C-alpha cells in the first residue's frame, strides 16, 4: 500500500496545476487568486463545453511567474494587453481570436500652470507618476525616450489610473500617465481645466485573447465564434464588466492590428 501511495504521489503533484487540463487559460495577476478564479474559470468552463476537452484556469502568483510561463509557452489561451499579445504572435506563433471593443490610448498630463513642464523632453528632470512596467501605459511612455541621453525619473504607483492621478495631485510627481478613458470619462470638466496634455499616444488595440499553436484552426475558429455569442459574453461577464463596462462584449480581431506593438517590450523590459 505504501509503495502504491508513493507511486501515485508524483501524479498528484503534476495534476495540481498544468497537467489536469488539456488547455490552460491564464491572465496577468491583477487580482488575487479568488478574484482571478471568479473572472476566468467561467470562461474556462464555457470553452471546455464548446471544445469538448478540459480547459483549466491557472492563476500566476506574480508578474514574474506570469511572464516566465508566458515566455516558455505554457499558456494556451491568454487574455492581456496588446503588447504581450503581439509578442506572443511574433515569437510563439499565437493567434488573436477576440479583443475588447475600442482602442487603448494614453495621455501624459501636468498642471496647466506648471511652467517647468511644457513638453515631454522636460520630463527627463521631473518625476512622472504611472503604473509599473510592464504596464502598457508606462512602456509607451518610456518608449518616447528611447533615443534620449537620459531616461525620465518615474514614480511607480500600485493600483490603477485613479491611484496614479491621486499621487500626482498629492505632489509625488509633476506629471501623470493616464488613459484617455480615465481623463475623459472620470475626471470632471473643472479638473481637466486645471491640466494640460503634453503627450498623446497612438491608438493601440484593446486587451486581447490569443491562443497557442496547440489549438488547431478548427478549435481556434470555434473559440472565436463561441466568445462572440451572447452565451460567450455571459461566461466572460466578470471580465467584461471590469474592463469594458460600456460595451460588455468581445469583438473579432486580426493579427495585422498588432504589427509592431511587441516593440514596446523587446529591448526595453528585462527578460524580453
């Protein structure tokens, strides 16, 4: 009996995470384990029924673990930002299946009466608040200084755009990196009138689901079709309500939409 139990032990360990599912779905650890399961396990269960094989959600314990597993191609279905999606398409032969509606765009703002900060190049000597790399907003900001002799000092803020803006208002920096959605939809007009926009990014695709080459074309097309249905939206409602509240649906996408976006990671973030 002891020998049997010993022989089964490695199987139980393997079955704890990646080995218990035919396909693995994951996303960045922007929430704790319980919240991650609440958001992504319904999608995994829905796709399991559509594909006829088990899709399991794996929650990464940290950004470092997430990035390592992604680069080692351990994930089959991934939901994250367009820079990660584009990198997987180029290096791991991933395919985009659906994305959130709209585009991503960012502003760098400063106080309207701040005469020291009028343009981007002046930020090489003034602090800027933003979400920590590899957040897309920070990577896009840093990319504007790729040819500069000095990189700008940044104050990395945990949380989202409201936390970044609060730090800016508290005087921790003289500029802030925020999304256009936050600036236009969440800041009152009186607040915006006290600011100036010193940089506007190009538009980029919204957050995207990609699938690995282990998902064949038939399954890939089935995933796309399924997630575009009302039932697919229902399975992803927690994700859609969080990241696309005004338009809680997925839309179709194409790999050509992501050309060059991977450059925000390559040669900029350590390990990529």
